C-alpha cells in the first residue's frame, strides 16, 4: 500500500508506519470499502421515510446494514491483530498504529451506536419526547456542563 495523506495525521512526532502496518491498513480499508459512507449520518427520520417497519424491503435493508456493521467489526478486529509489531523483546503497537486503531475504533463505535439508536427508535415507533422517552438521544457525557449529550 502506498502511504496517503490521511495516514500522516497518525505519524505526527513519531515513527512512520512500517510496510507491514501499511499492508494491514490496506487490508482493513479494502474490507470496509464504502461501508462507512453507507452508514454515515443514519438517523431515525431517514428510516421513517422508508415506510412501515414491518415491510419486507425495510427489514431486508436493515439486515443488510447490520451485516455491513458486522463486516466492519470483523475487519477492525483483524486490524487490531495485524497491526501489532512483533519483536524478540515484545509484542506491541507502534504509536502511529495505536493512534490509527483508536481513531478507527471510535468511528466504528459511534457509527454502530447511531445505527442501533436509529433502528431502536424506528422499530419501536419512538420519537424522543422531552419527557425521557426511550431511547434518549444521548451518546456522550459532558461533565463540565453536567449533561448527557447527543452528537453535536
């Protein structure tokens, strides 16, 4: 794999990716090609436009989306294994690989959480009323402002 500009952000003030790490990243990217874009920004209102939850087409689409999330998970899990550096002294991750995996894991988990939230709201017919209807539109904690927050 050739080094691209997006990987430079993980190499700031540390050693660059090794050829083996670049090969593992290439495998990961090939496995998830297009999945993130398909899942990006999924929200309950987007699903509501598809029609009633009990229609065959909607169930098929949601199953396909769940399969995409599983493919992403398997690829990320494989990358976690393949990006380890094996030396005679230890098995560890380089700084760049650690940064890459943390970033990719964060994107995966946020996407998965948004998907699960949207499907739950859609399938249960919930609309997140201000009185605390489940599931609430919160994804993170902001201790400084003492609030649970959604995506901003």
